[in-house]
């Protein structure tokens, strides 16, 4: 059934098996295109592991079928924000946030949107809210790392990198970022 494939797809997402998860979730939405939880999981998987173009295409398709599902609306907004369609993304993200304020990735999407617009303060506010709601949110923490690096806020950057290191598998990019941050902190201490 679509529900079985959706459940198996969610498990595969949690186990870090993106190809299997996306295949199962795509099958679930093909079997029952009006099953909102399957669309939500599928779009979450595409955000985390899929290619951006497919994410936008599938989010649009899901939203056409389920225009009143806040999670699908939010993920379409997220996809459009990532694609740079900020004016189209913002009302969708705000509507999704208004309908379900604690859903994952919507605050992240608004953070990315404001970061792309050059408003670091608003971006940080939304990203920090995503992290407050979902402490293991690596995408939001990575975005905060970038914001803090741009602002030479190395202590806060290091705090985010440490939190990322606690929840993800060893990652060369995180290790490199942490080393650069520690170097910047040491250089700052020497200059003082």
C-alpha cells in the first residue's frame, strides 16, 4: 500500500539510505497522490538528498494536488527559496508557518530567503528558530555557520560546528570548517 511504502521510506530516510527512501516515497505518492504524509516525507527527502530541480518540480506537483496541506505548501516555498524564486517562495512559507508553526524546514526556508536578500539579522532569527524547534537540524546549523563566519562571530560559529559534529557522521567539510574557525579564533587572540 501507499502507507506501507511511505513508512518504509521514512525508515530509509532515518537510516541514511536516500536512494531507497526516495524510490519508496515516490512509489507511495504515485500509488496515492492525495496522501499528504507521503508527500511530506518525499519532499523532505528531496530537500535533504535530491537534486534541486527535481525538488521544485515535485513540490509544485504536490502543491497542485494538495494546495491546503501546510507541509506541502511549506516545502514548495522551501524549494522555490532554494531556487532563488524569493518573491514566489515568501508567501508560501509564511502561509505554511501560519498554518503549522512547528513544522520542519519552514523557518529554515525563511532563513535562506532572508540570507539571499542580504538581511542577516532576519535570516539568523529564522534559522535559530529552526534549531530551537529541531536541535538536530544540520542544514540550519550549517547556514548559521556561514552567517557567523561572514560576521567574524567565531565563538558562535564554533558552537554550531560542535553541535553538527555531534549528530552527523564524520565529515571532511565540517572538520575543515572547525579547523578554520579555531585558526580564526587563535589569530584573533594573537592580535588582541
